[in-house]
C-alpha cells in the first residue's frame, strides 16, 4: 500500500515525557515530508498550542485541533470550525459546576476556566501546564456561569478535569441524556472533552482527506490516547505508541516504541524508507494524482 498522509498525535506521541521533541523525531518528520508525504497533527490541544509544535517540525499543512473542531494552517487560515452554541455552553457549564471539576472553555484565541482548589497534585500539574500560558491567553473566574451570563462564549471545545473517576462517568452519562447538540470524548480516567455533535479526530481527518483527495486507507495514524482509537482503526496503517494504554494497542495494526524511545522516528524509518517519493510514483503512473 502507498501511504500519502501521516497524522500524528502530540501528547504522548511526538512529545517526550519532558515535553520536548527529540532531534530524531524532527529529522524523521523532515525526511517523510521530503518524500512528498503530507504530514499533519491530530490533537485535542488548542490550535495555538498545536501551531507551536507544527512550527518546530516545519509543518505548514492544515492541523486537526480541538478534537477535530478546528482545522486550520499555521497562517491561521481556517478550513473548518465547529462551535458549541452559547446556550448549550451555558447549560453545560451550569451542570458541571455541581461537580468537583476544573472546567475550561477552549477558544482558538483564549481559554476561560473556573477557579477550583484541586486536591490531586498530578491533576493540578496537568491542568495548569496543558494550556501553555506563554502564548495562549488564559483567564480564571470565580463562576463560569455568571461570566457566561454576561459575556457569552461559543468555544469549539470544553475541557473538564475531574478528581474522581466516578464523577467523570456520571457526567458523561448525564450529558449524553441531556444534550443532542454535543458529544463527550474521554481522554483518560479523569479527563473529558466536550465538543459539538459530529466532531472527532477521525471526522476531522476524513474532512482533510476529502479536501486533499486522499483516502483513509492511504493514511498512517500514530497516537497513544483513547481518543485516537477511531482514527487508528480507520487508517490504512494505525500505529500505537508503546506507552499507550492496552485498548489503543489492541486497536492498532502496529505498535512502535515509546515516546521516550523515539517511537515516531523508529516507525517512520521502518515503513517510509521502503516507499518511493510521491513525485516519482506519479511520474511512473503508479499513482494518478
């Protein structure tokens, strides 16, 4: 099979556990792009956060961000944006405020979160580092619902960080029964993303593929999160990181090394070195477009 697109998750995939991108990973992405392979990022992160990673990897193509709700390139040209209606946002926030959780409305240009004393130290670290405040405006307010009452927000995504797994499961079930306009995506046992109905990484990937004339079977997807599973299963070659949970590995066609063992670089060298450059394949009429 000839693969024409490589889609990569960021956290747990491109980034090492120290939050940095290894030199070998940068070299691998440059190598595969020189072969004419279309490379994109497929992430739950906000667009500004993904754009920073894309620049480090010299990726200029549209990025699939906010779980697929925002697809745009590093010049901020938006190909697709789906938003949660302001009334649904308000009602969802009102419901979530009844549970002990951190709620963050994630816009393309800013994030807005409630102030909450978190008892889980690991959760505190996750919440306050994932937004990257160096380049992404973050505001914390005492009551999100009161803020939204006066200043409505239509964000592409709501992130919710729970202290207790049972609270997450209860919220997930309740939201599913209360609303048809939004969907929940569980990232791990304490993190839930809320997006407009019909939004997912896979659907964002399919949208981008349709725009480029590339089928899912011509794509390679590398990820490690539970939210990567549908895209991994649908791709021509679905790859899980060694550090991924068992469910992700089970869904994959191939398991590469971990994020700290340069798993992306290893996978690229193993598979794409065997494939001729796309331009050469066109000249030989092996591919027509």
